[in-house]
């Protein structure tokens, strides 16, 4: 069964450092998403990406965040200068058709010290 | 935009008990409705879905019926198992014209005791 792969599974970083989280979506999917979940909180939408550009983003997704699909397979989330409150589980998701089922990766846990 | 209201957790049940997790939504039109489940230490995965009114989604013994008249999509299971312990999320499909991101609530944590 096709799956979404995320790396790293856990990253610990110092405040102010840059972090890149990587995702390999299902190969023929067209819509890509990042969500995050602060421990014990709800799953929050960050950004959606389609046709090599951001199609929608939430208020959380400020100038410190960026996404790209550098090589047609990987889908990355970059946090330029991490803050303590960025500590969370980050989930990548993809979708084969618009408004269809979302397929999630197992998440990357980010801990900012 | 679309939104969802789910019953607050945690819900603690004994094995073989009956489960209901309530979900009501507000949406433009009649969106598809999803239940996702998050097992400990894992990502979200689709549990079941219904795409139109009166449809019943089912999987792994769980069921939910799309009720247009009450805008509800309650999750039920007749006999829960310890392995059903997880967090359950109800989500309507996005509003017409958006790009497809699902909006999740806090979820309902279910703990099943042997």
C-alpha cells in the first residue's frame, strides 16, 4: 500500500536554528499539506501546496515558514529560526484528488530547546 | 467556512462496551465527511467516510451515518477492544472553492480497559 514517508522522525534543535522537515508523498498525488499538532492539542492546518505553489496557508504559517518541492518527489517544510513554541509534531499529507481522502505520514517530532 | 464540533474526551470504556462519539458539523452544501484515527505514536489515518446524505461509512466494526437533517456524523462501535484506544477526529471535507485542506478539531481520546 502506498505510504507517505517523513524524516526525521524526531529532531531536537536549539532556539533560533533552522530546521528542514522532509516528506516523500505518494507518487501520483497532486495536493500536499503540512499540519502540526502541539502535544495534547488539536491538529492544525499550516499550508497546502499544488502545482508548485502555495495554494492556501493558515495564520500560523508566517514568514519563518516555507515549503518547496525541490525535485518533484520530496516536499519540505523549513522553519528559518525556530522558537520554543514551534515544538510540535509535524505531519505531511497528500491527496490524489481535491477534497478527497488525505493520506498522512507518521509525523516528525520537533523539540526546540 | 466548514467547522466541526466533537464531544470532549477522554472517553474511558471497558472492553466490549458500546461506543458513541458525537460529531456535528457546519458546512456549505453537503460535503463528504470523514473520521480519522490516530493511534499512539502514529499519524492520522482514515477510518471511514461518507460522501452523501444517508450514506453509512464502516470499517473495523466502526460505523457512522451521514445525517443531513441533524448535520451529524456520529461514530459508533458495538463492542470496543483495547486496540481501539486512540484519538478519533471528525472532519468535514473543505468548503467549496478551497484547496482541499481538512479542518480537524481536538479529537476525542478513547481509552479501552481490559
